[in-house]
C-alpha cells in the first residue's frame, strides 16, 4: 500500500478529506485510480497543490498517475509556479504524456509573454515545433507582416507553422489589421500543401477559411474552402464524407451556395449528409433565411428517417444527429415537433437527451411550465429529475430564480422514487449543490444528509468516494450535519481503516 496523507481527524472534519481518506485506502488499483481522479481536481480547485500532487503520486495505475500529475503541473503553470511545474512534468513516467505536458507548458509560457522560459523548454524537447510556433506568434504579434513571416517561417513543422500564422492573423483581425492578417492567411494556405495527411490538411485549411470570413474576405474564403474540398476528395478513410461536409459548410458560409450544394451532393453517407444539412440549416437561420433553414432541417430528418440499416455506417452517429435535429426543431420554435422527433429515436438514451435539451430551450425562452411538462415526458424518473435540475441551471444563468426552489423541490421529490441507490445519491448531491448556490444552506444541508444516507448504502468503494467528493462542494463543515449523517460518515471512515 502506498503512503497515506489524510489523517482521520481531517477526514472527520471535512467531506473532501473524508473522500480522500477512503480513496487512499482502497486496495484495488482501478478503484484507487478512480477515487483519486475525483479527489485531486477538487483539491486543485481549492488551491491545495502540494496535497493534490502527493495524492496523485499515490496512484498505482501508471496512466492515471501520470494524467493526474500532468493536471497538477498545469495548475502550477497557470499560477506561474514554474519551478514546481517543471519538477512535476519530469515526474511523469510515460514519455508521450511527459512531452505533451512539456509542450503545453512551453506554449502557455509563450502565450503569457515569458519567452525566455518558453525557449528553455523548447530546448529540452526533441520536437519543439508547436512551442517554437507559439514563440514566433508571440514575437510577431506586434510586428510587421515581414517580421511575422520571418519568425513563423523558421518553424520547420508545417502544421505548427500554419497554426502560428492563424494565431497571429486572428489577433490582427481583432486589432483591425485585416489586410496584414490576410497576407499571413495566404501564407497559411500555401503551407497546407506541405502537410502529409489529407485530414490534417482539411482541418488546417478550413480554420484558415473561417479566418478569411472573419477578415471579411469572402472571395478568398471561397477559394480556401474549395481547396479544402479538393483535399477532402483525396481522403481514403471513412472520414472522407465528414470533411466534405466541413468544406461544404465553409463554402456556404463564404457565400458560394452553388459550390456548397455541389460539395454536399458528393457526400455518400446519409448520416453525414443529414448532419451537414443540419449545419446548413443553422447557418441559414442565423443569416435570416428561416424558411430555407426549416426546409433543410426537414430534409435532414427525412434522410435519417428513411435510412436503412444496411446504409448505416455508424448507428451512434446517426442517433446523435437525430437528437440534434429534434433539438433544432425546438430551437426554430417548433417544440412539439422537436419532442415528437426526439421520442422516435431508436436509442432510448438519445431520446431522453433530446427531450432534456428541448426542455432547456423552453426554459430559456421563458416557458417554464412547458419546460417542466416536457421534462416529465421522459420515462425514467432519473431522467425527469436530471432534466428539472438542468432547467434550474438554465433559469439561474438567466437570473430568473423565482421559480428555482419550486423546480428543485419537484426534482428532489422525483429523486425519492429512483430505485438505483447510486443514481439517487448523484441527484441528491446535485440538488444540494443548487440549494447551496442559492444561499439556502439549511436546505442544502438537509438534502446533503439524504445524499449521505444513500452514499452509505453504495457497495462500490470508489463509487462512494466519487459521490462524497462531489458532495463536498455543497457541504464542507461536517459539524453542520445531523448526528445520524455524521455517524454514517464516521462508519465509512472507520471501515476504510480495516
């Protein structure tokens, strides 16, 4: 067993410490890894970096350990604790993950203006291209076009060079230097010819095309997305139709409807065809063409509805796009049509997801009662309660909190009927957190006590830890809990020591 860092005294005072205490003492590698994956990020959010690092280092599973240490290093980078960040990166055992962490470190330092440290990090890497690109971007941000081209041109890896051109161009567009930005974007398009993989070429060129649109050069955007289309046509993998769709959407957004329709017609997979039509519909709606948008959305649904099983390459993608179409009907103001469409999805989970998102749209538009009714259309009590909680979040974002307590009470009442104990605990935790966010600490504590009662009944140790850690954001001081709830926690803590 690895060393432990949480004392029993701390565990009996603080809910997150209780979760960490139990998690440290789990005997299975998978269970311990799952537990620390829940606990470490929360300690980081509290700013307890040293403890988070120590807990991460106790994990026996090497992949999870390295992943958690990388997250701690990232937190150190954000707070400019650079020396400690480097120590943590060096402690990552997997070569690939360590190099990725080092790359992110170097790029972050370049973006923040610490070019000396960024260069030092780049010197430690065998492939420093993206760090070099970030440095070049930072150096050239306030310079001339020629300065930028000289700095970025020194980056050897073409994809990194493209990214640097795009970063500088994006900043210049914000600074109203559109003409200068266009010069760099043209260089970015030329650099795409050097990229070896067609899929990577399409991604880079499409991003450049979007920046041409932002620079109000739709003529150049059309040419760029046509180039993306030509690259996509050469792709031999199953992703070809997706990238054809990306180029088609770009052509539409650039104002070339004819070329967009032509590219759309080259897509052979019905799922991707429908997904692209959905994207077309969103763009048309945003540009004031409501009738055309609705027609494209209707056509997208007809294609999916008529798609035969033998024509379906990826049923999960098909069902996901079906959900997105249903939700978009609601977004266009046709909530009943959206609900009807969502309910016809053959994937029950996707159907529930669609109805939940439609309920949130209704709440956003101010129709709270209709949103609640929609939430209750779902078959499972868990889905009903979860959707009601999402409605609460939507109302809170709008600042409309008058009906929030009522909706939360309804969610909690439904939660009491959920048979799965871990699912019930999850819902009660979320309700408690919302009450706490509203400043209703007494109600939050009462709901948290119900959650603890459910958590005590969960048999899986790591699942208990995850739930306790999640609840810690609603209740930290265990002295506020009832004697029964505290005794339940003390029982779990004592059992972990056996």
